[in-house]
C-alpha cells in the first residue's frame, strides 16, 4: 500500500511517515518548504514529490496541512484523486475540513480524523484518535481504520464533525487559552527559576501545561482559537468565573470560598469526570518531572 502524506515535511507529517514506514507501508511525502522537505527525505529515507504527483500514485492520501491552507491544497489535489482512493485529513478541526473535502473531492472516499497527540509522542500505544464519518461509505472506512489502530494499541472513537468541534472547543481551545493566559501571568513575576526549584507537584503541572503550549507553533494555536466554534463564549465564561473567584478572595470571604469549592468537588465526584483518576494522573505526571 502506498500512502501519500501531503505536508509530510511538517512535524505531524513526519511522525506519521515514520510510523507508517515502521509498519511496512510505502510512503511518499510532500511539503511547501523545499529545505524541510529535503531534511525529511534524508531523515526518513522516503520518496518526495509534488502534491499532484504524490496523489496520482497513492492508495491513501493523508492531508497534514494547516487549516488556513487546507482548502487551497484540497482544490489542488481534487482533479487527481481517483476511485478506490481514501483521502483522510488530520487537522484539529473537523467541520470545515470535512465540508471542504465533500465540496471539492468527487472521487474516492474522504474521512475526517484527529490524532489526539502531538509529534512528541513516542509511539501509537494508548494514543487517542477521533474519526468523523458522515455517511455509510465513510463509516465503513472509519471502522477499518479503527480496527487497524486498535490492533496496534491505540484507541479510536467515532463521532460527527460537529460533536468533535464542540468538544475540542473545551478540550483544546479552553486548555490552550488557560495555558497562554497563565504564561502571560507567570512572566510578570521575577525569580521564576527559583520558584520552579522549590515548587510542588501542582505548580510543576501548571508549568508543564504552559510549556507544552508556548513552545509550539503560534500559528497552529491561533488557527485553533479562531476556527473552533463558540470559543469567544467559552472564554468569556472562563473570564466571568475567574472574576467571581477573584472577588471572593478580594473580599476575604473564606466561607463562600469553602462552600463553592465543596460544591465543585461534589459535582466532579458525582459527574461523568473521573476526578480521582485525573487527580492521580496529575501527580504521576508531576513526579516524573
């Protein structure tokens, strides 16, 4: 099986190229930056080509490009897709990419997918994937991919593109927003190095969250913030909650603070969130830092 990775010279593209090569697949990659493409070719030992050449000769096309360039790429490759071919996008947003693929690609089967990890992942074991089929053909493809992933130790979940984006607005959008604002706040203080040296587990987890976001490509995070649905409303809700708690602290209302925190604890423990497991994982992560 020959797999073309459009955008294969990028970080996630290289990750998938490396994984697929180890899994015995034939891989061809493309990239807009010639220097990065040649580096990837040397690093991975793969064939490189233009987008059109890669698509023409592939059984599967994996589209790994920024959301802002996605439609341009799909328009370019759509005349060269063919019957029996699978075209899969791995952007972090699903509604608009899936709509774009349906609009432009008339041959082959398309599918939205989202690997819920970054290019720093060591392997695929225990990694989460989301697949977003919209019809019977896509569901059949998604089922095959789920079986393929689970046979290699990953986990795959199916949902609609809308369900995906609504969840990602919190899972990614809110988490990234908190990390960025926390970084902006932390960098207002001096002696950060000393605080890191004496900080406990909770502070180390905060630094891990901040570092994992701030160290990556700002363009990616800007795209996520600008394209996920209802991000403004979610971030305004976060701001209102922050102001409520800040007022409690400002007024030194100890009893209100305790009451509200107990309410939150009870809701977490009774709700769908596995609060204790999240708590344990947080401290395991901190202990490993």
